[in-house]
C-alpha cells in the first residue's frame, strides 16, 4: 500500500519548519562592483556544527523513474545542507518532521530556488525532473562525518508515491 503525496509550491513560510528557501525574491540587495553587479545578501546561514567547516561541492543528479516512490529518508544531525540548482529546471523537495509516511511533505522548487535543510531535518535524496541536473551543495566537512554520525537513513514502512508535479 502506498500513500499519494501531493506536491505543494515551495514558499519560505511553508518550508520554514525544515530550513530555509534560497531565493532572490524578497532578498536584501545592494549594488556592488562599481554598480555592475547586484548582491543578494544573506540568503541562508550555514550551520557547520562543532569543529566542522562549510564546503562547496557539485552534485549531479539523474532522474528516477516516474511515478516517484518515496521509501527512504536521510538526515544530517550535525549541520545544515544546502542545494542550489545550476540550471533553470523545476525539481522536487520531500521533507518530514519525523521519518514516517504520514509526515511527508513534497514541494516543487523552481529552477531558481534552492533549499537549505536545517540540521536533523529528514529529507529524500535529490529528485530531479529532467534527465540530469547539477546542484551547488554547501555542507559540512569535519569530525563526525562518517556514516552514523552525520548521516542517518531510514527505510519507511509504507512508501509514498508522487504522480506528477505542479
């Protein structure tokens, strides 16, 4: 038996229990570089945890077969983790306050929206809607990064199904 999981628009308010939306809309902005560039200031605050440091990586995600089956969640208890798409393609963000099918929420992120998961937030690995999509990822490197310390995975008893998107 699977649960059908509706897809919601990604907004700052709806996503607040899980972390931050990284988006230039509504951001503090000011001119820099002699007026030739605009800085969208403080879009998210990186939480690297005790003894950790923030690192930048590129993740290249490939599409999964539709309909999407949501049966695994992961979390990183020591630090935040941010994903910013490098191309203008929608993608899906699945999160939960606890690792249970009934607690799942699914958001459709625009190709110009990223997310930063707060430390300890349960989420599904990247779900892209095109064959391949790259993301700039900001996460933690440091003591406690081994499996079991800063990565926990849970297989859900009942899977959820995402049939489409917005």
